[in-house]
C-alpha cells in the first residue's frame, strides 16, 4: 500500500510501515509541511497515496466521502503521545488487512476501528 504520513505523526512510522511491506513517506519529506490541508490533500491524491493523519480537518466524511479518494485514516487517541501513536498505528497495520481500506474513510481510536466504505 502507498501511504503518506501527515506531519502530525512520528516519522519513525515510515520505517515501521516499510518493514511491513508498505511504500511509506511523509508530508515533510515532500516539502509540504505547513502547507494548507487542501494542498496536502491534492498532493496525496496525485501521488495515489493513503493518508494517515490526526488532523480533525480531515474528519468531515461529507467532504472526504469514501470512494472519492485513495483512502484516509484518522487517528484519534485519548493521549496521543509519540509512543502511543507509533504503537497504535503499528498495531493496526500489523493486525488488520489495511489493503482493503483503499478508498475508505477509517477512524482508529484507542480501542476501535471504524471503516466507512463507498
């Protein structure tokens, strides 16, 4: 799976996701850090990548309707510290068949995964 990690996630996830077989990179690695959400979204879609973010601006399912994009994972943890984020995202990518999330809107919390399909 081709993944783009937003700037609000630890860059160490690139190596972790790569070891799990995913083609991963980050918003900052493409000089998109600090750019508007719209610019980031357009770049992610042009690259055909699945966006992983904590940014609530991407939480509007009407705007990011399943089936209209390459996939979006919104991570919403109660205490989103660096280690908690790494552990939860790694756990999800190890335990779930994330390749089935193409074009889906997915929300991951501390204890749940909600998947909206087209």
